[in-house]
């Protein structure tokens, strides 16, 4: 069911449009997505329905969704190799979500770590969507018959619930859904520039991260002001290892061991390397931002392709459940 005519199996992943994409997002997920296009039939979705669980206005959601799609294209998601679409433009996600909501006990959803964390983070907006978020996430994956999902270790609990829901459905109706297999992202944990003991995150403020869309002056300023204690230097070196030159990276490590490393030199070289990496990316961003109709067509075409897959599976699912 899940192997396509080209012999490759289906992989799904989604990303929520809640703000600017930064280097932590790229290294922790998107870089892996780009590489996976060679091995799987990939469906990548901007999961705008999930974004409604936070306090976000309509204009911001539209802007974030458009910019995120552009950033993904600029970073290497290829619509000729993969399906790129908006979650809300493919009916079936929410229909399968409702079926799953009627299968999963509330107690299992209440145990989810992310639900507990979000209740603390937004105590004035503990909406039902936060609780049922994992059921929609499971529907996102299983509506396409996907068997593989790239995840970080912090997402394994949600993926396990997807596996649980698939088993519950298979046991109640008929074995239809395949066992979901996680593809663990390489353990690239990018730390905050201003709090190097914490993961790079938008929640820590703009000086915490380097956004994909940051201009040269902003990037230079952020790196220059980055914390340079022991943990901070380690973080800067890790970033330089990825974006910089191998020879210089080794020298920086030798200098550090001898306590001769000049933090200003490391920061200058890291700035040059990050700017070099981002230059062609931002050139593509500029192009897509100037051609919004082209981006809309890519998303629309992606949604049409995704809809065909979703419709095929939903027809069978509805028959099994008794809706048709």
C-alpha cells in the first residue's frame, strides 16, 4: 500500500508556522529533510492548523505560512522531488483526526509531556486543540499511509502515540495502517547564543538565534554579543565545525586546549562562514518573495498531489469505520 511506483516508501513530516526559521531548525530538521528526498517519497507540510493552538492572529499566520514555505524552498526542499503543501488545503487531515479522537482515551492525551508543558507556557489559553494535538499529528502522518517520520528524540512520545493509534484502529477494524518507523535526526543540538545551556529557541528572544532571514549586520551583531563562557565557546565551535573550514576548526580546538583561543577571532570567522552559507539561501528567498504567485502554485500543486493520496486512503478508512 505504501510503496510507490518508483519503489520508494512514503515519508511525512510537518513544521508549524509560528515564527522565523533559524539555524537550529535548519540543522535539527530541515537539513535532514533535504537529504531524505533522495531515499523516500517525501511529503512535507506547513502545518498551519496546528498553529491555531497558540495565540496567533490571522495576518501573522498567513505571513508566517508564506515565509516558511519560501524558506523551505530556499533551503533545498525540491517540489519536483517532494510534495510541499499546506496542511489546511488537504481535506482528510481533520476527518481522520476526528476518527482518532474517538479512539484515544482522554487520559492518554493528558499524559503527553508537550500538553503539560504548553498548559504551563500558556495558562490563559489551554484550549482543546492542545490536548488533541497528537491525534491530529497522527492523522497528518497516517492519512498518506506514510511509514517513516524524521523526528528528534524529544518528539518520540508523540510518534509513539501515532503508533498506538494505528494499532487501536487496526485492532478495532482491520489491519490497515503500517507500523510507523522513526528516522532519528542526527544529534545536532544547536544551543542558544545568549544562553548556551539551553536549546536555540525563539522563546529565548531574538538574540538567542540566527534567523535564516537575518541580514548581515544583524548576524554580525548577534554573534559578536554571543555568550563566550565555557559552554558558549563550545557552542560557537560546534557551529563553526558545521559552517566553517576544517583546518581552522582544528586550529581553534588546539588553541582552546592551550588556552590561547581568541574569542573575537572565533566569532569573526564564524560570522564569515554563516554569511557565506546564507548568501545563496537568501538570494533564493529574495526571488521567491518577489514571485508569490509561483510559491502559491507550488503549494497548490502540492496540495492537489497530496489530496489524491489522502482521498484514496480516506475512502478505505471510511468504509472500514462504517461511514460509507
